[in-house]
């Protein structure tokens, strides 16, 4: 998993695809949010956003 993240970061920096970094970061944060709130009380409220 860390190898993929490192490889993606190196690709973005070498190819100068700086505009993709916010997309990757927001997607990762939304994924983490969905994983951590899956079993919590706020899960129904998070799922109504999407």
C-alpha cells in the first residue's frame, strides 16, 4: 500500500501533474471518512451527503 502511495507521489511530481494532487487528497480523505464512520452513529448522516 505504501509503495503505491509513494509511486503515485513520484509520478505526480516527475510529470508535473500538480493539479491532480488535490483530487487525490480529497478522494483519500473521503475514503478514510467513509471507512471510519461506517460503524458509528453519524454514518446515516454521512451517507445522505453522497
